[in-house]
């Protein structure tokens, strides 16, 4: 089975005014679709074409650059759409909130650390909140379409929150003001979805 572009779990204008409709349409329908199309081309005729995207990403060192770039792009964006939502934002609750407090001191300190990871990533890339092998939360950033699940990642873990800091994620609305986009991102984080990923990563 070839990989397919997942549908957005909300309308393209649902994240307004924080993330605009046109950016969402181009980002999902064009950029993410291109990653899926090129990933399928790169895996065509290979036995790994039937593997899950998680398995491919976990063993990415065994694959050529086109699979790393496009497989990462597909995995990262699939997560990205799911951890955002209309009328979201605020703060996490329950076990996730406690884990964030334990790892970073406070939710405010976590936000600062995560924002710094996104703002200081040179060029294109991502900021991540992941669950490490020790079950503790860690913030990191990766270049291009890499992610912490990859066996080549500098900081490894299971991603539960990702923020795209490629220019195509924000340039139409925020131009070169990446920190403004990062500040707006907190208004659309779906903490219920992040908490669900946290729970699965702890299993």
C-alpha cells in the first residue's frame, strides 16, 4: 500500500487568526502531498514500501536521502496537523502537566525552552517535545525533516509535540518574524492530542 496524504482533522480556516487559511492550504495540500508523492517514488518496488512510516523513520539510517527527507516530511506533518486544533491552546492538565513540571520546573519554563528550540534552529527544521527512553520529557530541535524518532537523531525519543519552523509554515502571515509565529502557535496546541501521545509513549 502506498502512503497517502491524511485529511486535516479540521477546516483549513479553523486555526485563524493564528495560522491563516492560505498557509494551511498550501502547507497541507502542496507541501505535505509532495512529501507523500516523493516518498512513494523513493520506495517504489522495494519491500520497505509496505512498512509503517514509524518503522521506516526508526531505521532511517538504512535508507537513502530521498526516503529520509520525504519520509521525515510525511511523519512530521502527520503529527503536526494532529497536535493543533480550533479553540485549543491553554495549558495541559493531568499526568502530562505533572511530567512537564517535573522535567522543566514549570509550564512557563517549558514554553520558553521549546520556543528557544524553534527560534534558534538555523535554517529549516522543527522543535520537539519528546518522551525519552527513560520516560522523561525532553525538548530538542532537528534540521530539515529529521525528527527524534530517527536512529540518527542527536536527541532521541518519541515525539509528542512538534512545531514546524520551515518558512513555508509561517511566511505568508509572519514573513521573517519567526518568534511571532512561535508565540501564536501556543494558541492552537491541542493538549488533549499531545496527552494521548504522551500516554502511548509511556506504555
